[in-house]
C-alpha cells in the first residue's frame, strides 16, 4: 500500500529548534524538534548507540488538533526518521 506523506519544516532557532507539519494520508500532525546540544555541536560528540540516548538529545513533540501525543519508542523512531533528517 502506498501512503502519501508531506513534510514541512521551519527553522525557529538555528541548529537547535525546528517546527512544522507532517501529513500522512489525511491526517496532519504539528511537530517541534529540539536538538540538545545544537546540531553543530553534535558533530564533535561521540556517536550515540541507543534510542534512549537519541531521545535525550533530540526532543520531538507531536500534536494532533493541538493535543500532544505521547510517543512510544517505535513511534518516536518513525517520527525521528521522517523529521530529523530534514533539519540535519
């Protein structure tokens, strides 16, 4: 099955904060990405090896109809792959 996906990203603070929308089929999500530390500083760090470490460094807030959605580990990984690459 092919599902249409549209992604939009806007830089809020250079290298550290982004927001946008993600549309999957007929469902639209608003999101915010926060990188702690900012992206340029991540290059100087040791690579992370677990998703727990990734979640600590890259905060993702997803909302639908202005209601925040708590993400499971699998959902976080999906949103990370779909959104963080846009910012990076």
